[in-house]
């Protein structure tokens, strides 16, 4: 079996790594990939951008690729699945209509509200003054979001009314003509990555990520500075509620819209102080860096699981098997991220880190003249497993110390909620 992974981040490196562990997968391709996928045994990078649908389709057909796994949200929102399915190709990832659950927050909120799913209350605006009037009425803290895709950084949790006003202006001046203003839910966040074939839903282990750049969860939002799994706050009782009250009604609502959703339903949830789960937002793909913490714990062959989704037989698939223990992923970023940063810094020490017991998923990297160089804001995701969180955390931080590049930055408190 041959597989193609679309994307170039740490998530895609983790997907290729896990897919190659499936007994039936003999070869993996990644487009455009990164330095990690280029050096992964059994994996080969391709030169096509994630939205180069024509060349991707041609390669898949000419090379008899059995499965295409789409990592990022952008090609999904542009319709890569629809395009490839015209050629009867097997794609794991929702259609463009299904991807609206991430690409349009207002569309997703309407879908959930009409289905009785618990969400943060709010309104959608195209006019800055109307949004500000609503903010004045509601008070702070309050959340201001870009309606469409913003690379994980289009959400501002404003602690004051003035800060919320500034968020409205900033988003609209950046080109986001539609924004969502909603209540600031209190509690603890948890990420549930669930796989579905459009009828049955199977949740993976719950994870928690650390969005903010600074220790103590301070500073601006990022794409994610680290994650761990399984998140203790997601008890079996809570997960059962999420399954029955959120995931299954969402898939049913999509089906009623005529959308056969095959892919990942990534629910970003807030668990309120009363213990109730509410949806903050949905994503239409594997999380990054949650995937780098969840997949190392998955014992079930990933390729078999994804094919069961594509072929509509997830209800027949046996219960998912997991390795014991915990996993923690810490992101090493370029100095200056999530603002401006320099590229082209030489990376050393990855082999040493892996010899110490970690798996290093590469994100913003490239191979050039046999040298591994930084090529993005989030450079590496260092993941370690342990019998418990303390062991995993101690191991991951000893491993990340072995890695070096100029300007390396990482948070030293990933997993602080579980220690």
C-alpha cells in the first residue's frame, strides 16, 4: 500500500511516521514535506504545494497511490478532496462543504446552535461599529474571532473592552471582513480529535495544548507550543457526554445538510467549572501539535483506521488500542515567533535527542546541502512517552536540551496542569 500525505508541518511528519508503522504501508510520500519527512525511512518528499491539486492528482494516478491523507485546513477548505474524488481517488479529509466547520466559524456556530449543541453564545458582524456596540453591551472578558481561517492565531481573548475594540480593528484591517464576538467561557480547555466516516464517530485520546507563547499561558496566541495526552480532565464520563451530546449530533447535523463528512472532527472544548463540555470551535483536520502527542500512543494501525473511514465501515472496526502511559510534546520555535523571525539556522542534536528516548517531529525545517536548517516559526516538536506524566515531562525536557539552533525558544512549563 502506498500513501501520500499532503502538508509540510510537524503534524504531517507525525502522520507519515505513524502510517509507515502500519503493516500494509510499504511507501509514503509527502508533499511538499520538510526536512523530517525527507529523512524518514520509507518516505519521499514531492515538490507540489498543498493547493497544486492538478499535479497531486496526476502523481496519485500515475503512481497508484492507495490513500491520500490531507493534513492542513487550507487545501481542505479549497476543495482538494472534491477535486481528487472526481478521479475516484481515496482521500481522508472532508469535502469543501464539510471543511466549512473550520473555515467559517459563523456557519459552524449556526449548525451547532440549530442542533442543540452547547456552544459559547455570540454574534457575527461585518461592521466594526456594530461589533463594538455589542462588546460595550456585553462587557469583558470577551472573545473576538476571525470568521475564516487564520492559521490558529485569529482568536483574541480580550480582558478589557478597549482590548476587544482593538481586536475588532486589527482583524478587520488585516482583511477579515466577518468576525465573531462571543462570550468568554470559563473553565479548562480540552481537544478531542475524532475520526468519522460520516455516520460513526471514534474519538482518539483527549489532549490539551498550550496556545500562548509565554510560560504560565501568557502572551499572544500561537499555532501551539506543546501538548500532552491523555488529558486527565477528560474522564470516561465526560468523554461519553462529548460523544453523545456533541460529536454524534454534529455528524448527524452535517448529514442533514447533505454532507458526508469523512475525516477528522477536532472539537476544541471548554469544560466549565460545573463539569459541562461546551464547544469553543471545530477544526476539520488533525490538530498540531496535539497529533504529535496522540499518535505515539496509538497502537491500532493508522492506515487501517483511515481506510475504514473512507470505505464507510468504521462501525465494524474493532475498538482502538492504545499504549499505556502518557505522551508530552514540546515545540522548539524560532526566536521572535509568532512575530517575525529569521530562517536558515543550522539544527544539530536531533539524533542525540532521539537516542535519549524522544521522537523529534520536524515542522519548520528543510534539508539543504546535507544540512538541516530552520525554515519556519515552529521548528520541531519533541515528543516523549512515559509511564506517567512526570516521567514523560522529565524525559522530553532532557531530550530538547540536546538539540541546538541559534535562537531556539521553547516553553519550560508544558504539562504544568498535570504535574
